[in-house]
């Protein structure tokens, strides 16, 4: 499922938002952005089943070679 953010703004000023296609706590980042853009504050939250799923992250493989030389004091 593609990442989606559904927003409804009602005539009384109430805003309802739903984050879809984003697993785990990452969805809260999107809600935070909405709060800032709309100068609003979350009053109530309901978490979907996706909130409780683990997010899969793909990382590009980078190989690192670290050479350490330990200098010994000569006495």
C-alpha cells in the first residue's frame, strides 16, 4: 500500500487525519507535521493495526575497513 495521509477539515474547524501505509511509530511524524502546518493540536488519537506493526527499513550495504595501529611507548 502506498503511503497516504487522508485529511478532512469540517465546517466547525475540526480536523480529522488518518495515516495509511506507514507502519510503526513513524506515522506520528506525519501527524506532527500536520500540527505544525495547520497550527493545530492533537486532541484524540486512535491507532490502526499498522501502528503496531514493525517498520521494515532497507539499508544500502556499505563496507568499511578500519585499520587501527596502536602506538607503544618505547622505554
